[in-house]
C-alpha cells in the first residue's frame, strides 16, 4: 500500500528538519509533502534541503487549509499526518501509527504523547481528540468536504466525521515524544494569544457545523 506523509508547517525552521530526517528513514513512507502555510522564515528552504516535496502557500490558511493543499497534490492508500514541531520522533513511532491502518486493524490511528514532557502529556490526556499525529485511509479523508475551512479545527472535523460514520479508530501511545509549545516558540504572551486564537478557531468551526445541522 502506498503511504504518504503530509506535514503542515508555519514558521517551523528550527524543528522541521528533525521530523523530516526521521521520515526519510521510515521505509513505509513513500512520499513526504511539506506544506508551508505562509511561512516567513526558512521553513521552505530547510524542507527542500531534505529532498521532499514542498507546497508553498503565500497566505496562511490554517492547519486544515494546509493539509487540504497537501492532499490536493497527491493520491495514496494511507496518509500520515504529523506536526512539524515534534520532539523525539522516531521511525518506531511512525511504524506504530501506520501498522494498524496498513493491516486493516483500524481505519485511523491517533497518536497520544506519553512520558515526553509533563505539559504536553497532560494536554493530550485531557484532549486526545486534538492530537495532530494520525494515520488515516485516503478513502476516508476524501469524504471530509470541509477540511480546508476548518483551520485549527481540523482534528475536530476528523472526529466529527468519525462520530457520524462507522470508522474504526485506534489510539497509539507515542512514548518519549512531545512538541514545542506555542509559549516556547513565541514567548509567553504571544504564545498565549496564539493558543487562544487556536481555541477560538476550533470553537468557531464547531459552532458553524452545529448551526448547519440545525438548518
């Protein structure tokens, strides 16, 4: 089965290289697509140095729009979504996310951080449905029509579709893995503001979907 990995990235020049170096060593992944979501740093240049496919978006579309842009440029059996700011990613993590889908034990896996860092472990235990580390059958992701407008509500869009369909989901523990928090990237106040914006976009998406259901 053909496996591609799509990585949305917004100003992730410091961390995306670590993610790509692991993916390049993962034998199950046949193609890697980085979508630069309006980055203004060296994200594009770093990604290109790893000889992967790069989609450059001039304007920031949010995570959902970036993922859709990556999916629009390819076709495969299974898609692996990974964040660009992961810490501690290994080829074993990649395999653990992919194998249940490849062996048809699940239609989608959701990666949950464990024993990485207290803050990110706690956040994912509180809201595992917001994890960006997933493997999913391409035939399923194609059925989600509003992925591109979900922005940071993309994980919610996936979960809402799962709830309304008979899709088999398997949680996968990603031991010793974490990610860089917004407060670390941007500083405390800008990071908190960015986090609040992310939550607001998630709420807006949920409200929009619920209002459409009522019509």
